[in-house]
């Protein structure tokens, strides 16, 4: 079920959104929903520990200083040296 959200924005932003919606033959609501989706997707990706771990793995082939023991010590890199999770 969709939920209604009321947001107040400056007139200039409203004008810009309206013009963009006209150019793209869509609605302001659609543009705002898309912008929120992109923002939340990026925010979740940046905060996701597994994504961060995967990025370390990707960088290993290009960075000589990247950890070479990631497969065996992944908890250390995921949770840190002093975290209880890394000692399990």
C-alpha cells in the first residue's frame, strides 16, 4: 500500500521539477519517487557491510596493499580486530 508524503520545497525547486517532468513527459511525483529510491539505494549500499567486503575483494587485484588473507580473516575485516564477532 502506498503512503502519502507531504514535503515542502522552495519554489525554485518546484519550478525545476515541474519543467523536468514536462520535458520527460512524466509527473513530479514520479521524479520524486525515483530520486528517493536512488538516494535510499545508494545509502544502503554504502552502509552494507557485505558490499564493503565485496569492494575490498574487487580492489585486491589492483591494490598491492590490499589484504591477502581476506578469505580466512573476513571477520577481522568485516567487524574489526576487537569486535566479539571477529573472535567467533
